[in-house]
C-alpha cells in the first residue's frame, strides 16, 4: 500500500530530523557549558559514526543479496508455473523444486547474516555508548579532582 510506505517514510524522516536537531542542540549546549570536555566527548563519539558506517555497508549488502535471491526464487516458480506442462512432461518437478529451495536457502543465509550484523551492531553501539560515557566521566573526575579547570558537577552531568 503506497500510503503505508509514505507513512513509514514520514516516520523515519521525522525521527531523522529529531535526531539531527537533538545532536546539534546538545552539542551547542555542551560547548557553551564546558567546551574543553565537549570537544573530548565529540572526539570519543566518532566511534559511533564508524560503527554506523560499517553497519550500513554490511546490512545493505546482505539485504541486496536476500532480495536478489528472493527474486530468483520467484522467477523459478513463475517459469515453472508458466511451463507446467513442459515441466511435468519431462518429469522436472523435483529439479524445479531444488532450484527454488537453493534460492530460498541463499536468501535465508543473507537474512541471517544481516540479522546477526544488526544484533552485533546493537550490542557494540550500547557498549560504545557506555564506554564513551565512562571515559567522559573519568576525564571529568580528573578535571574536578585536580582542579585543572573550574568545572562543577552540574557541568559534568550536562556535558557527559
């Protein structure tokens, strides 16, 4: 249904606009509050962009493989049904079934790889997010403890 596709696209676009707006405003706010720590946190957060880029490459490639395999499976079935008399005359039903199953196995394999990559990405992203926060808090604690600069606990909580 075209409206379902458009609604899904609208939801994704709304989320993208929200995410970009939140990232830009929080970065500006962190820079205004304590720019030294904000720069350190931005450098640490490049890990997210590297993970996201790698995830997109892997999942798009696997999704394309799955789509191609499903297309081939559909073609096999379509051709077999269009030429059903020929397939039956030459006793080719098993052969056509095996072709179809091979294409489905290929599609399943690609989907499993894509889903594994998604699960791995989700876990790595959460782990990275926690590590970036921990490192930011440790650096903030060092700044605070050794009085390297005048940073308050409120500033630390805002920036990290």
